[in-house]
C-alpha cells in the first residue's frame, strides 16, 4: 500500500484529473459547437476522444516522473 501511494504522488493524480476535466470541457463547450456551426457532426465522447485523453494523460504522467528524476538535486 505504501508503494501505491508513492506512485500516485509521483504521477500527481490531481493534475492528471484536471487535464481530463479540461479536455472534456473543451470538447463539449468549444470543439463540438464549432463543428456543428460549420455543418459537421461532432463525434462526441467516442473512442478517438478517449484515446486522445489517455495519450495526453500518459504523456503528462511520464513528464512528471521524468521531471522528478532529473530535478532530484534541485528539489533537495
């Protein structure tokens, strides 16, 4: 259990959840209305959208881990 909490702290779960929230809000409040205005049918919450969100979250989590690794001396 100790290692699980360490990893969750390492990848900064609140930040990742915020990324998911912002992407969802942008999809629903900005992208979909613009597509509808120009006559396109937005895909909504489809598989490509979820893959985009997953890729973004995984890249951000990897960046957080990499940042902690290379900045260990600075953070001390």
